[in-house]
């Protein structure tokens, strides 16, 4: 029978291209955001984070942009490699009484073709 | 190896049964988190413990319970199992009670209820 599940957005790119993965978050009180990468059979792996007092943060080959006005987050990966193929999740934390709770987005499947 | 150890890696059990999932956090981390990842719900926060005490709670079913022991390892108990409980269960740990710097996930326990 047909399986029911989340239909994740997909992004397919060629090796060497730049990739942009988008995420809309829900809680206007969220003040800390993280991008995770999850490869098949593994747990989510931290990529980069950003606090709400910033609108851009750069890491090695990755940049996160935050637009609080429209509650939008993006992850840019430069010179994408086949090893970047994975599911990418954004996560938000509202601090305060949420303590360490992270609310995850649905995820985006990135496929990098050699 | 992330430093967060989860056992067992795979578990197959029948409906109505009870299982216990175990997590050892990274050395020095005081918080432990449990998440459920299913096809139709994505990554869902279940519960957080900090230094032995419950700190934050998500939409965890009453059939599920957890605890953190004095040596900081944690166990997630799932009882009266239903087919819909089949999922990946992830444990994560962090040094403090917040989500600062993200946290580190284990490789998960895949639970199959038949």
C-alpha cells in the first residue's frame, strides 16, 4: 500500500554549484537558530548557528542568513560537493522556559550530482 | 563517533510490549534530550533532563517516560507499544541546560513495532 509521510522539499545541484536551502520558522519568540545535516543512518550533525541579534553568520563553506521580519532562515553552501548530499534541517529555540528544546523544520533533501 | 552513545541500535518488538532505550551523554555534558523521528512527524522533541532533573517536556505520550541517573546516563521507557510508535529515537546531549552551540546527537535507536 502507499506509505504516508512527509513530502520533503528537494534540491538537486551539480558538484561545484552553490546551494541555498530555505526554512520558514514559526515562533516569533525564537532567538537562536541552528542548521543540522543528517546523513542516512546517522543522527543530525550541527553545521552552523545564529542568534537573533545577527542577520548573517559565516562558517567554512556555509553561510546562514536570518530575516526576522519574515521569519525566514537560509543556509548557503558554497562549491557543493557530493559529500554534502543529505537532509538539512533548520531548528529554532525560544530560550526562557523552553530551555534546550529545539523545534525542527521538516527538512530539505539535498542531492549533489558529480 | 559523536560521543553520545545509544543502545540498542535496532529493536524489534510486538505491540503491547515495553522497551527501554539507553543513552550515555558526551563526557562533561549535563543535559540529555530525547527526540522521536518518524516519517509522518519529522523530528519531535520529547523531553530534556538536566543534571538528573526534568527540565523541559514536549508532546511526550503518557505511555512514555524517561529518567536521568546520577551518572548522567538516561533511559527512555516506552510501554504498551503501538504500531505508530515505530520510529527512530535519538538522544542528544549538551554541556548546559540550554541549546547554546547546538547539541550533539547520537546515532539513534530504530524501533520497529510489529
